[in-house]
C-alpha cells in the first residue's frame, strides 16, 4: 500500500530552467540539417559569453592596469524557484533525484491538497567570479600549468581555457563553452618590435606610414567594465561589457554620448526568459589616438587554433572545424550606424589556418598561414580589384557551376565581386603580378580574400547589390558559407594536394580602418550554423 503521510512540506525546489532544447532538424529534400553550435539560434536562457582583446599581432603585449589579462566571461544558469506542496513520496523521490543536495526547507504548517506549484521567480547562478575575470599575469590560474604565469601572451591563452572550463556545457557530440566577443586595436609601435613579420621576429624600425602610433601605450587594450547579467523586471535578462582604449578617461560614470572624442566599445545582451533569441547590441567608436579598431562576435571551434590565433581556443562550434562545402550560417543583422566610408562591415567573416603545402597548421608560425574570407557590406567600400590592377584580384574566379575564369579575361571576370585579394607573405609561387598581405597583423603569414555584394554570390544566399543588409534593411540571412568557401580561391604551392577546407571561426562585425571619430552600431540575433545530420566530426576523430 502506498504510504501517504498526513503531513506536508513546504519545499523549495530549484530547477534549472529547461530552456527550449530545440533539436534542430530541417529537412531539405534528401538532406537533413542540424545545428553545429552549442546554442542554436541563441535561444538558450543560460547564456555563455566571453570577451577577448588582441593587439595588432593578435597578442596581449601589455595588460591594462586593474583589468587583468584581457579575457573575461559572463556565464550563468537560470534557476526557476518554485514552491510546490508535496506528498512524502514525491518528496523522497525529489531528494533521491537531487542526491539530497537541493536547497530545502521544511514547514509543517501546510496541509496536503494544496498542490499547485507556485512560481516564485528566477535567480541566476553565475559560473565566473569577478576574481576569475580579473586574473592577470603573475597570478596562478587554478588548475592550469604554472610555466606561463609570467608570460603575458601565454597567460591570456591559459586564462581563456580556464574560463572555458567554468562555462562549459555538456552536450553531444562534444561539450562547448561560449560565444566570443573579440576586440582588436590596429595601432602598431614599429619601434617596440613587438610584432613578428610573417611569423619571423624583426627588430625595431620606422616610421611606417601603414600604421598609427601616438607613442607609448598605443598598442594597449581597452578597459573591460562588466555588468554581470541580471534579471531586469520579471523576466528580462540583461548584461554588458564596455570600455575604452583611452584608458585615462573615467568611463564608469559616462555613456557613449558623454565620451567626447574617446574610443569606445559596448556589447549588451538582452533576452526575455523562455522566448526568442538573445539580442547582442554592439557599439564601436574610434578616436584620434585609436583610429583603427575592430569588434566582432565570434563562434569559434571548441578546440584548436581559431582563425588568426595560434593558441588553443574555446568556443561554440561543437567540433574542431566546419568542412566546406557542407555548412550554412543563419543570423539576423540590424545595422543602425555605419561608421563612414573606411569602415568595413563583415556580414560574414571566416577564418582558418593551413600551410602552403596543404598540411594543417601545427603552431609553427613560420609556415602556418591564416586564411580569411570576408563579405563586406559597407556600401562605400569599392572594388580595388580592377582590370588594370589584377594584382588585387584572386588569379581566377570559380562560378557556382564549377567553370573558371582567369583575371586577365576582362570580358568574363567579375572584378566588381571582389574588394581585394592579397597572398601569403611566405608563398613561394604566387601568380604574377601579386600583392602580399600585411606581414604584421597576424602572428604568422596571412592570406585575405574580401568580397563585395554581387550577382555571382546570390546563388549562395549572399547579397547581390550594394546596400542590401545595410542601415534600414535589417535581414535574416541564410548563407551557404560552406559551398561558397569551397569555390573561393586560396593559394597552395603548385603540385600539392588541395586541402580539404576546414573552418574554425565564423564571425561577423566591423573593422574601422584608420578613421577617427566614427561610430558603428548594430545588433545580432538568431545566430546558428547548420550542418547535414551525421556530419559531425567528433574530437576523437583525427582529420
Ligand atoms: C530549405 O528549403 C526551404 C524551402 O526552399 C528554405 O526556406 C530553407 O531556408 C532551406 N533550409 C536550408 C537549411 O537550406
Ligand atoms: C511582474 O509580475 C507581477 C506579479 O505577477 C505583475 O503584477 C507585474 O505587472 C509584472 N511586471 C512586469 C513589468 O511584467
Ligand atoms: C572633439 O573633436 C572635434 C572634431 O574633431 C573637435 O572639434 C572638438 O574640439 C573636440 N572636443 C574636445 C573636447 O576635444
Ligand atoms: C557557368 O556559369 C557561368 C556564369 O553564369 C557561365 O558564363 C558559363 O557558361 C557556365 N558554364 C557552364 C559549363 O555551364
Ligand atoms: C533595427 O534597430 C532599430 C534601432 O534600434 C529599430 O528602430 C528597428 O526597428 C530595428 N529593425 C528591426 C527590423 O528590428
């Protein structure tokens, strides 16, 4: 006989809000797609977000006093607090389920029968403390190796891994960690000799008019003020990172409008519990002293070198990489301020790394090559690739049907589809004539292919005309990034086996190139990456 105790318990249970675990499957003809990232469509209430800052060559160089190593995170679970009245059986079951560890309180005054659970509201359980976020070089990182404690660059890489361990969410086929907000300062002090040239250390030199520097501190990182995510009203979640590279100004009391002539960034995230997507609201402003700044929202692979970074990283993509041609990217973008004619807004920015001989990167910066491709939607951005300037065009264009046209074929080559192409500085057999990429702005050589809205990209869901997706034309995009990236030109040494194209970073955001007092503002929501079902590469799989 079922034992029923005439005695009741007021029992506070805490339940992790089961936030819409959409198992994404989209059936298109014979192909079924599923999400490749930890938070499909940015719908998970329990957010995982981190921030990082890079100098010109994607390192730290110098920490900003009081802010530690420039890595921080905001990760939390949403806890629903409910107050049910339970029978003894139910109570016992719950205790078993919670392993006796749940927060509990007994109150014998209640009678059974009052069985409607009462929702009391929500609380947030944060995973990352202020102490974690302020960790800086010289302070041991819990659980990490001690050999890098005094190396300012390696310390940041270890801090990212540590923050990842605190934010990690168990999932299939692999656990994942966080979205990554990325900041970069393009200033370079050529006399400080901090950045290698195509991965090779060089001494002080200058002046070099390709770079700005006002003197000591020009390569610094911004302040990183943090408003931990909190509940606003009954059911809205909101949090923020913001700061300035002009670190001598007190931003803590000021908003963007008050900060006259100062550089500024802000990323605010907001969501209604149980409904829709997170909305990431971004603002970036350049100043006289900091005229070249970047702000991106990245989804990186959970392991390995993500595009442009030669340390092990943490991220959202639940595999080591995405493989062309089999993935699509979906998101909603609403640009509200454009940042002038020298801003480059990347509707889609993808990064990877492979060597010129077709081998995967292994951390040897003298032969690893970062590969980037970006679709720029700033309408003022012109095509530098012209019939009389073919060194700024990829040697050939591949149409979606596979046919190729060479850049000397002025009748058929789509010059207007390209902003510019530059080859890797360590490429030995680049087509002539050629332009090599900036040898400093990466820890290793890089190759960049920047494209513009044009009918040739329409087939992949990309914009075909200038102005599409720009201010006043907020859109939800479904880009066939995988198939397009399969058809883009990238350099490899002649006679080497073409590498399978694998991408470890998919992001979007803006680069304001050497233009002071510009403001860019935009929101991103609904971000997702779709791959054919069963195509996941698990981490145990080599290749
Ligand atoms: C699948 O096809 C439908 C209808 O053509 C389209 O709306 C949808 O965006 C497609 N989804 C993917 C992932 O390609
Ligand atoms: C919050 O909840 C209370 C109680 O349910 C309700 O009276 C109030 O209107 C809600 N406030 C908002 C801003 O939704
Ligand atoms: C800010 O910059 C503007 C334009 O460059 C200039 O006219 C103004 O005097 C500056 N204001 C301050 C407070 O420096
Ligand atoms: C491929 O597409 C291009 C551009 O639309 C066209 O000019 C060419 O004739 C096509 N080639 C084949 C073999 O269909
Ligand atoms: C885009 O953002 C602006 C400014 O916040 C807003 O007024 C507008 O309604 C947004 N557009 C869409 C389609 O949400």
